[in-house]
């Protein structure tokens, strides 16, 4: 079965898994289905119309919790450790806004992990937290290096990631949140 993994990222060095959730459909797919249903009338919209789905994050109709939760599902999204509790609160609000009886949802448990992040980082202070939304795709926190097997992603060496709240502040006018 697929898994979603939450990683803590030190300032330098490999990312460390701090939590894992069985059945990744309770993570990003839960979010995508809820937004697909609300904004496109089809809870599996992302599976059929991805090109029109991904730009939804810029739509001014989205609430703050919808926007932040949606963007947190994007590849290479990180949340600064100092913003983890803010995202935890938004995850909980997203679930309140989009309840789905009988459907797996890991967002409340993920919010608990974010609230407890420093305690989960044995021996280091995390700089950020990120996700591998599903184990059936490539790990975004693994760097392929030519012909060899590669190496773990390192904040001090690698580019390509973005920080959730900085991206939202940069791209979305505050009045639309």
C-alpha cells in the first residue's frame, strides 16, 4: 500500500523521516478531491483535467486554509519549522471545511506532527518540513547524480524547493486571502 512520509530538514544534511501514513489517498488526494468537488463539481477532477487543476491555487475564491493546504501538496514544497504550527491550524480548518465521512484523511494526524515537530527531531533543530506525498512516485528529497544511485537532498546544497508561506505571500495578493 502507498504511504505519505513527512520529513524534517536540517539546515545542512539529509532530510529525516519523522512520520509515515499508510494509504497516501488520505493525504494529497484527499485535498485534491475535496477541491475538485467544490470548484469543479468532480471529486476526481485532478485525474482527468490536471492542466486546469494545478493553477487553482491562484484562484481568489480559495480560502486561506484551502490555498495553503493545496500548495503544501506540491512537489518540493517546504514549510519553515517556525511556520509548522500555522500550517497545522490550516490543515485542521481545511478538514472542518471539507469533511468526508468514510474517507481516509491524514490531515489531522499530520497537523499533530507539525505541532510536535521539534520533539520528533531526535538531536537536531529542524529548519523545515516537507512531504513525499506518495511512495509510488519518485522521492522529491532524493537527488539523482548521473549514473550512480544519487544522494539525499540537502537544503545547504540543493535548489528547486520552495517555502510555502513565502510563495503564497509572493504570488497571492493579501486581500484575496
